[in-house]
């Protein structure tokens, strides 16, 4: 099974408070509805991915898992949040008009006009957003004196939050990246992320969320995560581990891998093989060592990847990380181009044996380095 991460090629946010200003190089992406002396203001985020890259990633995932079953999730890391309601939704819609990302920031004085803004979708305050005569299935939302803010298709994905949520973006967007998106029939204009309508243009509180953008100087840029939802591939007849105490190792970790930036995802796939045996083998009379006999973990075991420095899971245990096994050993495939370069990663394994859930540290670490 496999997981592929894809990072945006363009992102920005727009603001009614600074209706002519571009924020395409800001380190943050903002959504919100908040109060100023001028009344209720609104923030919306635009984000765009390479459509061909998405299409090739889905093809690579399908080929790796022998299945066309997959999910796509939009991921984003929260920086700050203010005055949030008890519960609210963030909605994602495909945009129906093109826009320039620009090179501005929210604090620029005078306003940067190098890209889209609340009022205009092109640089230099050119080409107003459509505010009337929408095509079938296309809509927008704005105040009468704040025309603009993007135009989008009514199809959507949504994520709900409440007081117990961690507020990071983890939105299932599979349908938005379906056949209409990949064929280009909806155009290729990216997406708008916005608060649900009732909290936009908010004149009574200051609902405001800031997420790290593609221009962040941190390790938390937004991305989509494409993963298989197919079951693991299990062939061969190796014996199964039945005791919760076992020894697990990775046989072929090279320690360092180069990202190829290969849009077809054909040159960056690495297959890791695992060796597993009971910690205390059953005593038998044999002419070979019981310590070299390979075993397999139960079906429904997963691999995961942890950032070695931050100790955060960058690829969590999921259906996209099933561990397969064949006549030789357990194995799994990893696409390296979805990992950030110049960082170290640690391989983990999650399984359930004899009624116990076990997260095993393989003690294997590798580094991703830039190509060239």
C-alpha cells in the first residue's frame, strides 16, 4: 500500500479589510469573519495543485496497491486561532475563474497589486471577480458593498470543528479530485477555503484562523495526501507471529534517499522489507537456527513515519500503510517525493498480537536529500 503527499503550486488569501491587496507570499493562509471599525470583514484562502501531478499520483497509488480505491485529504497545520464559536465548519469549493497568486503580504504598505485580491482576480487590479450571471452550478457570496471574493462551483467538501478539535485541517476531499477535476471539465483554477456563511462578515466577534502556507519557513506547509484504501496484499505461507514479544528489523534501509521530483512517481518508490521472529522461539530439534526463520505479523498491520526531530507523525497508521507479505517477507512501498528533503524520518510499525496493540520502533532512520 502507499501514500503520496502533494504540495500546492500556488496559494494565497484575500481580505475585505484590504480589498485591493495581494497576499500571495504571506507565510500564512487565513480564513475568518471578524469585526473592525468599518464593520464585518471576511478572509478566504485560495489553493491550487498541479492537476497532472495529482492524476499521476492516483495512477501510481492504484498500480502499487492493485486497486483503484483511494482517498484524498487536504492537510494543513494551524498557527493561531481567535474567538472561535462552539462549533463551525470550513468548506472547500472548486473555483470557477482563474487568479494570479502574486507576491504580496498582508502587512505590505502600500498595498501590493501583483496578484489577486478581494475585488480583482488578476494583477494590477485587473479583471473583477464575476458578480452576476453565474454559470449553472456556480455561485459566490459577498456583501452588496463588497463585491468580489471569488467565484466557485457549488460542489464542496467540509470539515466540522468543535471546542475539543485540534483545528488542524484534515478534510476528506476525494470527490472534489474525482473524474471531473482530473479531466479538466471544471477548469483548473484551484479551490477556495472559507468559513461557513453564517460566520463570514461577522460584526459581533472575531473568528479568525491562520494556517501555515506554502511559503512558510517551517516544516508545516499545506498539502493533499492521497492514499490507497485497498486491503493489503498477502501471499506466501510464512508462519505468523502469535506472541506479543517479537524482534522486528528492516532489511534494506539504505539510510539516505534522493527525491527525484518525478511527476510520474516512477523513480522515487522504495520497497522496504521487514524481518520478524519471536523473541523467544519455541525449542525444537533442528539442524538450522530458529533465529533466522522469518515470520509475518497479523494481517491488518501498518507502517508509519515519524519526523526524527519533531517526533510528529508525518505519515500516520492508516489503510494507506498496510504491510503486505509474500513468500519472502513482509514489505511495503514508500514514495519518497512526498517527503520534505533534508530531514530525518523514523520507521514505526503498528500491529495487534494476542489481544495487545503494539507500536514497534524499528530503530531505523533515513534521510531525504535534495536531487542536486
